[in-house]
């Protein structure tokens, strides 16, 4: 049996082996991530952009997130896992935009919906101003992951998807935000789109693991988006993405080969077809196999 990763176990990894997180949005993706032995699967609200075709993450709702979280949870539950040496990943679901901005009651109810769908922790964006929401979710016994720096749900407020923390005040503000999230009880903090030295300052300042994306090598862990790692998304290549496969190109080649075979009547072959027993075919006055495949 593989060991189950938990929020306290992730927290205890501070200063230890780097923590690996990848996004997934459906059961097959979750099974692949589990079999690869990642520590955490994030059902990210990047769902909106990489799966649902929107231009930003603001379009997805709690119902959308719950739907995909449930698929990921089923995928992990039915996966064969990565063997005894690797953990069963912790499933973290993103609270989408406007699900934790209106009231504490709303926030806790929305976090609960994601937990009932299969999440074992939730993530939300923002620093000091989110402390009351973080505390109320933790009060309801749900682990919370913070997310600061380039927070995609603030795309309009930031004036685009821009690297954050580039001047002295902004860098110091990120440290203060991280300390506030740690104090509020977050078990880890995503640092997105910040200069590597600032990520190092933040990582050194807090006692919980920082998980970087576009935040350089000094974070306690790293996260990438599933479709970026596998080259399923090939339109935009942010500099922080390393592609480990070219699945979009492979998929297009495979689908083209299928289309060619159908058009040339090479698919399906005789051994890819079901056949009647000879007696039944004869009784129906049908052609024999030789005639069929000719
Ligand atoms: O939604 C997402 O994929 C994320 C990661 C970029 C951390 O929040």
C-alpha cells in the first residue's frame, strides 16, 4: 500500500526533500500524477484556461471546481499508485474567484463543498487581507494553502499577468503576507511569478513550505500545470515552464493517422471487427470472411 500524503506531512517537509505538486482536472490526469508519485495534486482554477478555453481564471465557479475535484478524487482512489515507496497525493482544490470574498460564512460553505467533492485541502489567493477567511476555514478543520505573488484572480487589478514583488516595498509586502498566512495557519504557500531572490526571502522567513511556480529554485517545492509539463498546451511558453513531453504534437499526429486510415479504408481491419459464427452467417445468407475482408 502506498502511504497517504497529508497536510501535516507536507508542512513537516519544510527544509527537507522538495515537495512536488502538479495540477490535474480529471480522473485520467489524476491517475497519471499519482502513478508518477507526486506529493500533491492541485485541482487548480487554471481549469478555466487550460481545459475550458477561457482567457483568465475568473470564469469558473465553485460548482465547476467541485465537479473536477470529484473526478480527480475518483482517479486517485482507483489508481494503482506509484508503489510502496511513494505517497498517495494530497488533493488540494482551488477556491475560485468570489467564493471567499463575500463573507466568512460563504467562504466556509464553499470550502466544505470542495471537501465533500474530494479535496483534502483548499487553496486561496491573497495575503494579509485573507487572514479572516483562512482562519475561518481552518476553524472548520480544513487545511488551507496560501497563494501570493502573481495571483491570477487579480489579473485586472494587477493590470495583466505580471511578475510581482519587483521593488523593495513590494518584496517586503510579500514577506509580510507570507508571515500573516503562516500565522493564520496555512500549511504551505504557493509563490507565483516573483523574482527568485524574493522567493528566497519569503522561503527563509516562514516555517511552512513555499511551493514555487515562476519563483526560482529556492522554494521548498515546485508546481507546474499538467498541460504545460506534458506539452498539451503549446500556444504560450512562459519562461518558467519546462516541457517534459510533446503530447499535443503526438496527439495531432495520431489523430491524423487515424483520419488517413479511415479515408483509405485501412481501418478497421478484420481482426479489429466482430464476426458472426459461420453457421449464423450462412443462415443469414451473408458473405464469408474471405469476401468481407477482400
Ligand atoms: O490554478 C493553478 O493552476 C494554480 C497554480 C498555478 C499554482 O493556482
